[in-house]
């Protein structure tokens, strides 16, 4: 990574060579490194996804063998979740939270450097596990025991990588909590804070709460694999389903870790381009907190097929359905913000509007999956694959792109190309739907997920999905062009780069100077 | 996005109307052959319709704003940013809608869990990568066999044309009588598998070291196909489930035939079971 980052940022600001990036404690440098890292991971995970789609283009085995196919699906999930989406949001937090609350930097600047530089070794371990004897882990990103206990040493590398990334996330989260709580400019009360800071504050608490749980789960697998324990082995008095309970106690809040900051970004963008204040600010804050709290009480909806007692199924079904209420409030608030606004659709707004539209479709399928009897039919099918790609790609990823287009002027000092931004958006949303919409049909009709080959009646929708996936993958290359052009030059961005953009980040020049708010601004 | 919306609406509508038009489900859940699967289908249709209404409502408003409240059309922004009555309404109304959804779902969950008083009990054991069936109680008690994929390797590798039931065919299907309550006991020998027959509305994980149960009562004779639904290693995609539902007479004949076969091989285990099935007395005949 060290060889890559300085090259790509050449000429950004003050010179310094490799050592500058290795030793930097500047939140902007670190934010930039997080984002470049996550984009590289995004492309790596994307290559795995396209290999999967190539294999699934038609029935029969053509491209890869089943064992390697399972490695691909597993690593695609792990890389996208832990390498792409989560670090990307941390990058946004690093860049934007100090600028939004009027702080000079993150609270623990040196720890911030350490949180980032843990990630490249973890990524090397994870991707390097493909070359280990036996290949990468093929147990699915959920790493269910006892299958994960059967795996080769690629599994141990993945476990160690997860440990390192977990440490990185926890340190990043502590940094964000402390920064938001202690370093706000005078006059910026909690309820005046930009919503992005609020969603990240709540997300950071979720991270601190659940990353240790994941670390515990994978450590128990490690012990079962090598130290003769039987946490998940019934023959030794353990329980394989216990792993799933522990994993999903992490896993469900993790889902919200990946979407709450996206809600924050969208809540910054919609008011700007509606030229109207955010509707229901307080209810947005309460809704975010409700989602976070509920997220700890719904984990077993991932496990309806394990055979819980009726009371357990009903509890987790009701709790899960309840999440639709605060999520609905958010969508209604965004729509109410747009209502009777003065809308314009520059790339950030296009992405944000696209986010609301497509993410909500993922919300509907989530509600359908919440109904336990229906979930029995669609659990572990392509319906679920469609559902979580609607919320993670069209949700988290689209919001990340929205945020990137929104703040690129602040980061680079140049406006991103409006034409390319719109092209990127339209290609992405069209190909996204071509890829993932047919998967609903596949899942309903009975195609299981994580299979390298399928029955003939699934052939046509799989072919459509594969074509869409390649279109979607190639569309993402447009973003590289946009960013490189934006760094190199283009229309100069004003301090307030978008008409009627509100917030402290728009009071500093574009690009933001290396050090900002050395003296705290006073809010109101 | 307007186009995407229309496509989505069309697809939702067609998924409802085409449900019963084709032998293979294309847009919707497979044709149900048990009461539970029927209830699940109805619930899914109800959910789709409710979601469609909400979809049209929310995005009707949003796209109205997108097309009409544009700066380029001279729209001037209003300045409201809260409305307690509206905010309470759009919190309470969804709760009421959810209650309406939860009611039928609760009844079905309770019905699905009622495995009492079966006519026949069959234990299914998941192996990497096949299923073993043991008839434990009821007509056919004592019959046991393994059930593995029967699709030839050449079809998978593409050197032979693929058959109609490609990857959904086995050497020895599970055989059950029509109209009888069948209780399935599920367990596994190595890792977690999942026994899934979509037409029955049954999906139950098979967990090594534990026994879970599920039940179905097939209303129609026929052959019903499903897959292992929990990632279980290399050949996860190659361990289908086939259930043959027979009339009472045909089932009795099948049972007699199996018993005769078992009697013919009294001391030796049937060849299909020779290597991996756990030892047990095969001579019930």
C-alpha cells in the first residue's frame, strides 16, 4: 500500500515521500489512505464477484471448480465487508468529522495512524491466503462451524486478519467517539451536530460493542481447530449452533454499522440539493438510536432454519419487523425534505436519490424476510443474496459514492466532472438492477446461494445477472477517471462548493488546508 | 429511475399472476403441495401487495417532487422542517400495518412447529455430500438407504447434454404416502446441512450431534425436488433432495418391495450403504 498511496496523491499538498504517509497523524492524510485502501479492496472483491458470475453465466462447470468457487464467495464477502465498506466509512469519518464539528484533528492522532496501518497487513494476510496450501477459507463469510473447523491454513490466516481488522475498527471507533464527544466547537451542542456525526457516533458504539464478540467467535474456532477444544463440536459437549448465535450477535449490528453512516451521508446531501433544511432532524437522531438498540435483539432472524422453538422464532420475528418503523421514518423524512424543495440533480444528489429508491426496495425484501415462515422458504437462497446486495451495494456503496461526489471538491479543490458523475450513476443503477433484480426470482423459485452450478430452469436469469454484473463492474472504472481528473485539475471549487450547502466544512477553503480549525470556530 | 420503477412494479405484478402458469416456478415461490406451503405462498402474496402499495405511495410522492419541485422549473424551497402530527402518524401507521402482517405469520409459525402425532417418522442424516434416510416409525419402519446425486459427471462437465432434472435427481428418492403427516428428524454426520423441499414449505438445518424436527403432509402425488440449503463444503451444490409422493396402495407396494430386498441381503448391508452409513440392523423383514 505504501508504494501506491503517495503516487496516487502526488501533488495533493505538502511533499514528504513515503515516510510522510507512514508516519502521518493528520486526519486528512489518514482519511485519504483509508479511502484509497478501501477502493483497492473494492476492486479486488469485485474481481472475485465477476469470477463467480462468469462461472454462473450458464449451467455446468466451466470456469472454476466447486472448492475454489466456495473460496471465491467467501473471500468476496470478507473483502467487501471488512476491506471495502467499513474502511471506506472510517475514511469519511476521518476526513469529515473534524471538519464538521470544527476540531483541528481527531482526538488520538497517533492511534489514528496505527488504526489505518493495521489494515494493509490484514488485507495481505486475507488475500494471501489464496496462495496458502489448500487455498483460502471456503466456509462462507459467516465462517460457520463445523465447516470452518475443516478448512486448511487459509482459515487461520483469515482468523488472524479478522483479529487485526477488528483491533483497527475498535481503535477507529474509540477515536470517533472521543472526538465527537469532546472536540466539538463551542456552541455546537449535540443536537446541532450534523447528522453524519450523529450516525457515526452511534455506529462507533456499535463497533465497540460487537467487534470483540466477533473476535471471540473466531478465536473459539481457532481453538477448536488447533487446541483441542470443543466449543462447537457436539461430540465434545459443544454446540455448532452456538457459533451462529455468537456470530450473528456481532453480525446483525454489523449490518447497521455498514448502513448508519450511509444514512448520515444521505442526510447531509438531500437538504443541500433540496435547498431546504432536513425534515425531522430530532426524529432522525432518535430513529438512528432506535435502529442501533434494536439491532442487538434481532440476531437470530438469520437462524430461523436452525430450528428454534416457536417462542424464539416469534420473538425474533416481531423484533425484526419493528426495525421497519425507524427505518421507515428515515425514508419518510428524506422524502419530506425533498417535498416542496428546490431540487437540482448534480451527481451527489443523483446518487442520494438513487440510494433512497433502491435501498428502500432492499428494505421491502428485508421486511418479507423478517416474516419467519416466508424466511424458511427464502433463507439461504438467491432471494437473500438479492436482499443484502440491495442494502449493501445500493445502500452503503451508493451512499459512499454520493458522499465522494459531494466532498471531492473539498478534498481536491476541483469540482468533479458532472457528465462523468452522471454517467457513473446511470450505468451503476441500471446494471445494478439488471444484476440483482432477477436474483429475487431465482431465490423464490428455489435456487440456493453458494452453489457453483444450478438446475436448468435457473439458466436465463443467471445469464442476465452475469451480464449485468460485468456491466456494473466496468462502470466502476468511471469513478477512477473522475477522481484522477479531479485531483489533476478542473473547475476550481469554492469554499462552499455547492449552493446552499450548510456546515462548518464549507467554511474552510477548497481544498481544505492541511491544518484546519487550529482555532475553534464558534457556532451561532 | 422512473423506468426502473415501472419494471419493478411490472415484475411484482407478474410474479403474482404467473405463479400458477408454469410447471417450474419462474417468478414466484414453487407451487405449494402442503397446507403450510400454501399459507406461506398466500402470506408472501399479501406482503408483496402491501409493499407495492407503500412503494407506490412513498415513491409517488418522491418522484412528484423530483419532477415538479425542481429548481430548473423555478421551484422555490419552502422552509418547513418538522411536523409533529405527520411524524407521529408515519410512526403509528406502520406499526399497525406490521401488526396486520404479524398475525397470519404467527399462526403459521405455530402450525409449522406442531410435529405431534405423525403417521410416519423418517430420520434424515446429512453427509458430505448425500442424504441418508431411516424410516423410524409408521408404515415402512426399518427401511433405510442413502440418497445421492445421480446426474452423470459428463453432464456437469459439459461433455454430455444435460437432462431435464439436471442436478435435481438422485439414485434413491425419499418415498412417502400422500395425505399422511410425515415427521422428519434431521441430523448430520459431519457439518451442518439443511433439508429443503420448497413445495412442502420445509427447510430445516441438519446439525451434527443434535436432532431437530419438521413435518409435512403432501396433498398431491408427484415428485418434488429440493437442495441442501446450508453451505457444507465442496459439493454443497450437488446433494439434492427428491421426494416421491405415492398413493397409499403404491406406497404399501414400495414398502413391501424394500422389505423383500432387505430380506434378500439379511447379513450384508445393501451395497449403497456399505461405506458410510452408520451400522444398524438391516433385517426387519
